[in-house]
């Protein structure tokens, strides 16, 4: 192999490995900013199901992404109400409606939500040796 061909091969491998490492780094989820909490108007802090309300002046980290999604992605289970006026916030992003507690609804983080691709799909939650 000539020196020129060997140099080309080494440079090609180096460029490919750099592009792969940049791609892998692009899939990590880092904070995208902070927002300053405001005190909610009187009687508008819904603390149903142990929900917290913003503290005035406290800075909260925001994300525009979620960690990469795999079959083993860890999650935190919270209980929210998805009816109008409940602590789940506004209407569903999937259908624009509120839902009673009799309907199983899951609020998904940005990565899991995947631009509405998981709307109306079943998910399995594993915990404490059981699945639902």
C-alpha cells in the first residue's frame, strides 16, 4: 500500500470515528435553560395528588429533550388528574380533550412522546417485580 493510500485510509477512519462520537453526543439530553418561578394567582395552585407549585423567584431547569428511549429507560411514576381543573394541567396533546380518572392516561416526557407518535399506544410499566 502506498503512503498516500495509507494516509487516506487513516484520515477516513479518523473522520468516521469523529462523526460517530459527535452523533452519540448529540443524543444526550442536557438542560436547555432555566425559568424563574412565579407565585400562582390565589386559588390557582392545584396540589392534588401531592403536586408542587412553583416558588416565586426560584429557578427551575428546563429541557427540550429527554434521554434516549430504550426498553430499559427509567422513569418516575407520579399520580395526576387529567380532568378539567385537575393537577395534570391542560387538555391532552393527543386529542385536545380532558379525561376522567376512569380512563388510563399516561403523561410522557418529550422523548417518549416523540412528536405524537406514541398517542393512543399501549405502554407497559414494570416495577416491584410486576408489570401493568
